[in-house]
């Protein structure tokens, strides 16, 4: 039989919990250290088979809840969320890890070490997927976003989506923990280690190969964010001054060779979507000008709108934001259609929070989009994270992204997730121009959708069945 856990050792429990919390503090949050995320569960996984189940669960919950306090300033000071919502946001990862650790522990004590190692990431991904379906914030806070600096790793999203990254991040520490678990047999350790190693090697090899694929074209794009005033009406003096400043910035970027210039979300409020100054500028400079506006011209529906002026078009192209931030954007009516610009390359439109959801990526991939223009508005200190969430949609679904955020980041990223140009508008005005590589990319994830998440749900059901079957003797 697998050996039973030892009695409770307070110092050991405290040390493992504190170490996991410390690593999670740096491996999560608004700009995580990607390699630390892989190590964060390891101390509590090492602890789990050595203490009773309630103490194992408490260690996991406490470690991730304490580590998650690294987001307190963001959630409380910047977003102004009430304490119950903050407690939910910080406590949820802790509860998820506690459930995963309990399943891992039970399977390990049943003599099913390989199943235990696989159950850990399977349970985590299954819960994240269900949360994605239910949450008004989509994929926000998914553990896969911690790996955006690990380019070779994130290429697996083109096959399995964000879920494949999360699976790997939780599999590796679980496989390592099995190697030192007193309940695991030598055979189980070898099998578990070999499977984890093969999956990691295959992922890195695939990622390295994918990153070598050359671009088929490039497009020179300019991004600009002028931070103040905030959303002025174009009929007022402040709005006209800001409009003149943006016209000057667009002219500078056009003189630097930009073929498209993108201006952030709701930069102006207006009842006239034609905005003559930008329409004329597009024709004069043979330039595409895309800007976010608060459109108040429809008496029945105020819209968060992306308006695009093209030099040869008679009227601007428009797109209405689909996914609105609860509480912050209650005045807007959401859109329900997708917009592609005419001509080549194939360019689609989206706005800020739309990129937190997979439906946008799937819709534009189905339309063979090569480039997405995304005006945005962030919350000063979350610029890195929110820009990388958008970039992930490009990796999953196969298109480059030009994203211009007020109070965030200006980024040009290709369909492999490479950031080819970046500037910060978190505290001041910013502008940049860069050459963005474009490809004709069709990903497996875009065709098959969340197949890996569904496979995880099936695997989780199998793990739960194994966990409650009669225990067997170790061999």
C-alpha cells in the first residue's frame, strides 16, 4: 500500500506555504516573472502527501491567496472594486489550487502517481475553462498569460489555445513533485517524468520551428496616444484642441512612412461620425486613420465605436465594441457584428476588452484576417498584462495586432506573439511607428476551437473516477 501522510509539522507546513506564496507573488499579477510561475505550486505539492488533507488544502489556498495580494493596489486603488469582489479575485486561484492539490494527493495516496500528476493540470484547466464561459471578464487572469515572454512556449496556443499553456505550467511542478513523493514507485516516477519531459521537449521544439517561419509581407503602422483631456466633445474647445494635436501627430507618423495610424479607444465624443478633419487627412496623406470615439449620434444607442477613414472610401468603416466592462460602460449598447476593411491585406477591427474573449479571435480567423486594429483604454498599471492578453488572441487565431491604448501600452505584435515595437502611455503621451510582419496563417485552434479544454473536462471526469475507486497496492 502507498504510505500514509505523517503527522502535522507546523514549521514544515509554514515553510512550504510561505515559499509557495513568495514564488506566486512574483510569478503572477500584472507583469509576472514567467519562469517563477512554473515553480509556485511545487512547495505545496511536495507538502501535500506528507500532511493530512485539510492541512494540504489550507496550505494551497493560503499560498495563492497571500501571493495574490500583489494585485491589491490594482484592484482597490485603480479599479475601485469593493472588498467582496477583491476577496473573490484574490481567493479564487487559492481555492482552485486547493481543489487541484486535494485531487493530486488522493490519487497519489491511492498509488496512482501518473494520474495524480496529470490530474493537477487537468483540474486547473477545466476550472479555468468553465470560469471563462461564465465570467463577464472572459479569460482575464488566466495562468497562461504569465508566459507571454516565453515565445517558444506560447506557440502551443496555435494548437491547443490558452488551455495548452496552462496545462504545461501545472504539469511540470506536479511531475517534479511525484519524483520526490514517498508514495510513488520507481516505475511511476520514470513514467511520469518521461511523459512530462516529452511534452515539454515537443512544445519547445514546435515553438522554435514555428518562430522560424518567415513573414510574407510587412506594413508600416503608427500608433499614438495623447493622454489629456479625457473624452472631450469635438464641439467644445478642449475637443478641438485635442483634435488638432492628433492631426499633427498623424502627420508626423505619416511623414515617417506610416500607412495606417491608430488612435485609442473613445478619444473623442461626437454626434458626427464623419469627423471631417480626419477624413480629409486620410485623403491628403493617402493614409488609413483609425480612431476610437464615443458615438452619441444615435438617440437610441450610445456606442463605443472604432471609426476608420480610408483614402479611397466614400464613408468611414465602423465597428461597435462587443464586450463592455461591467459597471464602467453601462451607458453603451454592445455591437454584434464584425468589420473587415476593403482591399489587401485583410484588416479587421476590435476594441480593447473584446480581446479578452475567444469569440473575437475565432470570428476574424474565420474571415482570414491578417491584421487586427485594436484601440484600447487601460488602467495605468495593467498595460503590460492587458496588451499581452490581446497579443495571445493573435497567436491562437493567426493574425498580427496593432493596439493603441490610452494609459497603457502601444504595441505592434505579429501572429507569433513577437512584440516588434512598444511604447508606454501609462503616465504620458506616446507615439511610435514600426514595420509589422504579416502572414497567411491558419491555426489548428482557430479550426477546432476549445477541443483541448473539452478533452480536459473528459480527463478530469476520469481522474475523479480513479480517485474514488478502491485503493490498490503499490507495485
